[in-house]
């Protein structure tokens, strides 16, 4: 795991703290950061309040953005376990959902749900900011349910 | 409907699809699934013609790169971009596989 970017958002007034895990060399990590910026800019229209940064201790959602190689797989599992019970997982992008363009590769996990339970899958390669907003709403519904 | 790439989703107009399989062949991710069967049609002419009847058309949006190659390659403009993003899925990545009725609904509801 090369970078972990802590991001906290409040969706419809409910604090949902996202902890983005960006696998090295994966484009979705960069795209996720860009998408969260736009979510912040669209605050008024979306009622998604991107106001603070969460630490790994306080985050309650793990965002897996990028290609999960078999080499990185143990780290993803370790990060999930570190978040404790009740942690939610967002799969961001095609690679995290299914392996994406690398679904047939010997070195890529064809879906992060083979490692950890996933609560919401945001499609795209990479997903658009609008797709992230939709994913956050879906996740919030799930969290509230 | 719009032939220009944009960051929305992809819709299908089933009546325009001839099951020619070009999109399936060209999709870099192999995430389009088509099933069809031949139907013999009497034309009233000297001989009947055989056409393919489309039974299944699905796009796995869990895999799709939104590259638009399928849209570009379709000779019959049966595929098109729509502005609305593909909805997120909460019940497994397999629910990102959109079948023909869902893809057609996107086509019909698009206001492009
Ligand atoms: S889903 Fe596409 S954009 Fe995201 S990490 Fe994979 S290849 Fe890159
Ligand atoms: S947009 Fe690209 S990856 Fe998606 S179904 Fe079409 S050809 Fe395949
Ligand atoms: S290229 Fe167009 S007509 Fe041919 S199978 Fe695909 S959608 Fe149907």
C-alpha cells in the first residue's frame, strides 16, 4: 500500500467518514481524490458535506480505489481488519469491483469482494464524480437501513 | 441520443440491434454478452432469408471501461451514450450486469 488518503464526508447531515485506500499504480486512486474535490464543490447541490479528514481510527468506510494486485491483497485485508467491526467498504471503479481491464491477469484479484465484504460498488473506469455521489447516497441508504 | 463520448452510461435500442456481434468482438474488456438464435423469414421472394433474433443483450458495468468502442463500432447505431451515470450497486458486483430491458429503459428515458 503506497498511500492512504483519509477523507471524511457528511452525507445528508449524517457523518460518513471515508478512508481511501489507494493501491500503488492504480489510476482510480487519483481519480477518487479528484472526484471528492468535486463532491466538495457541489456541496450545495448534492447536500453532501465534505468538511474534514478522518483518520484510520475514526473512519468507518474503507474506499478501495484501484487495481488490487495479489501482492497488495494482504494489505487490503489488514486495513479492513484494523477498522474494526461495523466498517463499511466501498469498491470504487472497475478494477476493485471485478478486476476491470485486468480481470484475466494472473496478478490481479478479480474483485476486492473476494477479500473483504463490499457494501457498495461504484462503476466506472474511472468512476465520474457523479458516480461517486451516487455511491455515497447508496452507501448512506445502506448505513441507515 | 449522442454519439459523442461523455461520462454517463450506455443504452441499447434493441429493435436496431441485429446481433451482429461486432461490439462483442471489439469490446476490450469482453463485458458485452449476447445470445441470439436464427429465424427464417419468408420474404415473398424467391427464397426465405435467415436473420438473428436477439434473445439476450447484457453489459457488465462492473467491468466496463466506458471507452465507447462498442458505440463507435455498431453499424446500426443501436448503442448510444446517455447522460445519466450507471447507478451504484449495493448487492454484489453481479448486479452491475445490466440486461436488455434495463439498457433499453436507459435509451427510452434519455432526454438527449
Ligand atoms: S478501474 Fe480503470 S481507472 Fe480505475 S484503477 Fe482500474 S484501470 Fe484504472
Ligand atoms: S464502453 Fe468499452 S468496455 Fe464498455 S461495453 Fe463498450 S466496448 Fe466494452
Ligand atoms: S454492434 Fe450493434 S447491431 Fe451489432 S450486436 Fe452490437 S449493438 Fe447489436
